[in-house]
C-alpha cells in the first residue's frame, strides 16, 4: 500500500481545498488516512512519514530539512494539477 502524509493549515479558505484534496486522494486509493493534530503538526507528520515510508504533501519548507525517505510534494502544485484535470 502507498501512503502519503498531508499537512495543511485549516482556516476558512483552505478548508474547501483540504476537502477536495482528501476526496481526490481517496478516489485513487483507499489507504488515505486523516489525522487531526492540535498545535504544531510537524512532529506527527514526520513520524507518520517515517513509519509508512511515504512522501509528505505540504508547502511547509521545514520538511525539506528532514531526511524523509518518500520526499516532499508541494501541496500547492498538487492542488493546481488536480484543478487542471
């Protein structure tokens, strides 16, 4: 199974984008997991990414400093690609 971790800040505008992203990911895979974290989610995202050996989907540059086996995918670029379909 392929997993990816997604980190998005939830506010009024990005809530719809978050829902579109999750719906789109679930169409392609039943292995999408959603985890809600209060406060700084970076440690939880890094732990999940290491555990599942998967990429992190985020626009947070902090993840570029981590040694993530699956790498980092730009959330903004991913959403733009989905919207072009």
